[in-house]
């Protein structure tokens, strides 16, 4: 997963642009986490717990986007998908679903969080 961090010097906001198929992870970082130290610490604790207990599932439910860790896989998805209805295959909403859920390895995710934490604390 490729990503790039940016800061808007006019208003002080932070952005994370992730590679295609991982856009929701960038949105999650921006909208749910931002530069809130308590949330970043909670995510670090969640990652540590997941590493120590790889058979358990861990989650952090956000207002619009949630995080799930199961084993060595991380899933970030729009909460609307948690209440999804069955759509016919090939529907026009299938592309939208691709932009609303993303998976990555726990190690890659941990590195992303560490880099984001460094970036927003400067």
C-alpha cells in the first residue's frame, strides 16, 4: 500500500492519500483519527493486542468508518456496509463498495499509523 501525507498550511488540516483500492484508509485517518493523540494511542494498543492475540478479532467503530483487525489482516470499511443489503451482481453500486472497504496487512497498517503519528506531531 502506497500513501502520501500532506498538510494544508492555510488551515492546518492533514490529509492522507492512499493508493487505489485503499482510499478508505486515508479517509478513515483524516475523518476518524486526525491528530487526536488519544485515538492514535488507542489504535497502537489495539495493534499490540492483535499481535499478542492473533486469534481474536479487534475493532474500533467510528462515526462513519470502522476498523477491524483479525489475525494479520486489517479491514477498514464504511459503516454503511455493516448494514448492507444484497445487491445484484454487476450493479452500479459495486464500484462504490470497492471504494468503501479496504484490506491490508497488519504490519503495513502499523507502519502507516506510526508514520502518520510522526507526521501530525511535527
